[in-house]
C-alpha cells in the first residue's frame, strides 16, 4: 500500500462489483440477522439465479469490464456463500473465496429476534442506532467504528489482489458519464456480502464518513459498481435491480429489511 491508512494502491485501475446476498429465511420471518446464519429462502435462490443471468448476459450498458472477474469474494455466512455460488457457476468465473472481514456487523442479543420484539424490548437503543449508528449500536453488538476498521482491512485484501504488473499509463477518463467510447479492460472483482458491511465498504471507497451509514441502502441481489481510477473510487451504478423484476423475483420489503435490521 502507498502509506498508512491508505485504502487504494497507487496506480490501481480496477472495478468492484458490490452485491448484497439474496433474501434469507430470517428476512422472510422479519428477524434481525447480524452474524446469524440462516440460509437463502426459495425466493432468495431465485434472486441469486436472476442476478447470475444478468451478469452472464450483460452488455456494454453495464458499467463492468468484459469477461469474468479476477476474484469472487464472499462473506463466509451461508446466505452470502449461496448467492456467490450461483455466480461461481457461470462459465469462466472463479470459485468463491471466503473473507472473514466481510462478515455482517454483530447485533448481539437482537440476532434472531423478530424486529417487533427488538423494538419493544430495546426501544431507546434501537432508535439511537437508527438515528446515529456511528455513536450507538446493539447492546453487546459490534460498534460501527470497529466494523469500519475490519471492512477496510478486507477491502485492502480485495484491492491488493487486483494489482498487476506495471502497465502503460491509463488514458484519462472523464468523471462525467456519456463520454466513454471504449469498454473497460482493467481487472475487476466481485464482492458478495451484507447490507451493513457493504454500506461501510462503499463509504470507505468514496471517502465518506461512517456517519453517512444509512444513506446508501443495498437491494437484495442488487448490483453496485465502483470504479477505481486515479487513487479514488467513483460510483458508476448503485442498487441496480431490474433483473429481479424481469425474473419474477423482485424483493418485498418487510420490517427486517429496513434500516436497522441487518
């Protein structure tokens, strides 16, 4: 890395696809998840299959480089691994590689409980978590500051793996969409993880404070694309999800899938 605390390696030209896992059985039951390990529901499996179909048939309108990713990273939890396995089955795609730093934020005693019960037993703590996550968290859960350090460590692993041999200087790219004529040809990686972790990852890549935690919701099996150029991250697409509706697998929005229920 180029210096202490620096996230993006110098000279790296790459793209990251950030993907939240499919719908789990606990989401269907309205339960907090955190580090809990429920499987995908049947709808979640269909969502993951629809996402894989989109990535297999994407065209130049999708802001991703051609070909399969160099690495397919995943949280070790079942709902993320099962989603990643749908992608790993695509022709030419690599096997899913677990990364412990991509585990979801721990939610302490809230994990596995119905959202209504959490709201009844911990009304002040839950309201504080939703209002100011940088200063509050579930009792016994993982503080956002600690999770941010963990996620940044995982991102360094992901980004360092995209560093290749020295290449010719990159052509200057306009930060304004609509001016690019050639497809991207730099390496890219796919990261399958969880709502809370991906929120922190996106903030870190865009150099935004953790206080903005609730500003970028991640759709179940949606596609978010961050391009790394000139030492900084640029958001090229966020929460693309039209593939879910086309496959008849559009997600519902129960209380456990709203801010605060990770």
